[in-house]
C-alpha cells in the first residue's frame, strides 16, 4: 500500500495511491482506518510531506566506506520537525550557507510508540518507508557549529512522495540523480545497521512516537549541492522524491 498526504482546495488529508487514483482514508493511518472510493486523480492534488513528525532522528553511520566501519552501534542525531517539507517543494539555502550537503536516505515512519523494543520485534512498530534528503549546511559543519543547527534549518528534511508499507527494508535499490545525471546507486542491504537494529537502539533511551521519522543514513558519496540543482531520489517500491535547491 502507498499512503500519501495531499492538499486539495486548501484541505489536507491522507489517501491511498492506486495507479493514478487517490482514494481517501477515513480514520487513523497508525490504527484503524478505511479506504473509501476514488476521490480524485493524482494530478488533481498537491502532495505535501507524507507525515508531520514530532521528531526526526537520524543514524549518522549509514553505509560502509566513511571510515567508521568498525563501530558497534548507531550514532544518533536529531533534526527539528520544522525542517520537514514534501515532494516538489524547494530546499532553501539560508543566508549563512553557500553550499549544502544532501544525503539520499531511506526514511522509516513509525506506527506506534516504541519504548525498549527488542530488535526481533522492532519492525512491528513500523508503518512504512519513504524517501528522504538529509540536508546540512556545509559551511556550518566546517565552522563546527552544533549539528542540530547545521541540519535543522527550514526545508532541510524533504520527505516523500508516499509512505510505502509492507516492504523488505533490506533489499531496496536507491538511485540518486542531480540535474538528470545519475550520481549514486546503493542497496539498503549494505547498511551498517538495519532498520530493526536502529529502532531498537533508539528505543533503549527514548520513546519513538507514531509518525516520528528515523533517517537511516547516507551512502559514502554525499554530494554538495547549490542553487539551481534539482535533486531526485528513487527508492524501489516507494517512488521518486524530487526537490529543487534555491537561494533564500
């Protein structure tokens, strides 16, 4: 199932995408809900960020090849929920930066509270998966400012286009394209720590809540991007997230 969040005539709602048709959801997407009849076609609505998380948590380890292959546990950081935007929205370069780093990542959307969850049960707490760009200000990182400031500017966490449920998170192909040129391919099967391990680890010291987002880390190539670039991340089973970079 592909769950999307959309705006139609100023009203936002959740729906299920079937082909090019959107069927409205009635109820709680993290609990009991029903899928109604076709409401509209996809081209008649504007997609917005598929979730409004309470918090965005990231694993900085991600994939091998960045000099930390020996680590024994995830390295966790936080991003502000206000940094989340959706498919086709602009990533805005703030005045304090000239260049951004845009990590192409798998994002996990939680379905229910995860508190002290064992690894072998962690996936039962997942609603689904979406594409993400983990954006950071290169200038701010080089100045050694707090990571939260470098990564939490408005628009620095694009998510979308949909939440795909019932996927095998260990076997997804990722393709990153900039300005129409393929720059990176990767498989989620190569991640240092899988989704279940990361969720279980985080839940040891903080409770993840429904619709919270966990970023699974970027492959070794983390391209710098600047004004005018169009970034695309395609993940098999989910779709393609597309965002343009503009100057604020």
